[in-house]
C-alpha cells in the first residue's frame, strides 16, 4: 500500500491538492485555473481524466473556482458536505455532485475518506483524513485555531498538511481593513505561523513525521517566515528536519515536491 500527496497550489488565492493511493487519484479542492491544474498534474505523471473525484472543503472561491467546469468537462464527480454543496451550487454552475452529512466516512478511489469539522467562517467547513491501507493523510487549512477535532484527526497521521496562513505582525501592520484583520485573527479565521508551530509540536508528539505547511497568505506571510517559525519551535525540542521529520512549505503558484509513504 502506498499513499502520496502533492500540493498543486495552496494559498489564499487558489488551492488544489493531489492525493494518490495505490495508483488511484483524487483532488482536494479545485480553485486554480484549469491549465495550471493540468500542468501540475502532469508533473506527477497524471492526466486530469484520471482523477476519480474532487473533495471540497468549503465554498470559498479559492477552493471551488474551477470545480464546476472541471467536473462537467472531464466527468469528475464532486463530493462535499450537504450544505457546502448547496452553497457551491448557488455560487457556480456545478451540477449534480455527491453529498455527505454527519461526518460519516465513505470510500472514493479505493481510499477511505473521513471528513471532520474545522473552525472557519463557512457554512460547514471540513478537513479530510484519507487512508490507503495502513497509510493516512490528513489536511486542515482555513482553521481559526487548532481545535480538538482537528487535533484528534491529525494524531498519528503519516502525512499532515496544516495551515500556516499569516505572520501576525505583517497582518497587523499591513493594508487590510480592520474588519478583515479581525476576521483573519478570529477563531473562525486563519491559523497564524505561531499557532501553527505550536500545533506542529503536538502533531510530532503524536508520531507524525511528514509535515506540510500550507495556505500561506500572499500578502501577510512569506515561505521563509512560515518555515522558520515552525523550525524554531521544533528546534527548541531538539527535533531536526531531515533527520527526525520532514518539513515542507506548499507553494502558492507551482506544484510542491510530492511526499510519499
């Protein structure tokens, strides 16, 4: 059994993550232009027609922007929480789709999908725990805080993608209006670099050894700041990336290096 993860794009401007288990592939979110999506998949040796499903985390534009056109033009089914799918259909031309409710697990492309609630200002946002045999990947971005539900889902996973959205000083001193700053800093907003680094310590303590930092703000963060904040926190525990764990930062505009277990 094998499980691999590649971020095709992960930022406040667009998101799509490729998950492949035992040679079968799905996407989490579809919020980037179709050409970028196809080009990114090709770097992994996968054609868009090979993707067996799209899991949506919530209805914000940077996660759903091209889901409807990809689903219709390539015959790829879309999956999401019932209220999320209704919200997506109200904002796009998405037709059909499969919904779940009650956070019940289901199978897709031979993988077990377990949704879990995440703290964000959407109608019913979720993260996903995805298993291929005994290998497990968990993704949670767009989270205002490291909630018990998120922590429980990530505990012991082989690969984790967690949000490291903003540097608080950059956000507070930046050009965003006060209401937007308040939204981002709220418990229904986005996870800061500092809060992410504290969460990563708990994730490492649970046995996870592959960490991807994602959904960085292009206005209030940098790859270096996100990486160094978590690196400093783990270093104080004596953990060394490359020896004790893998630490990667997802790129906003191009595919990241695939992580496979």
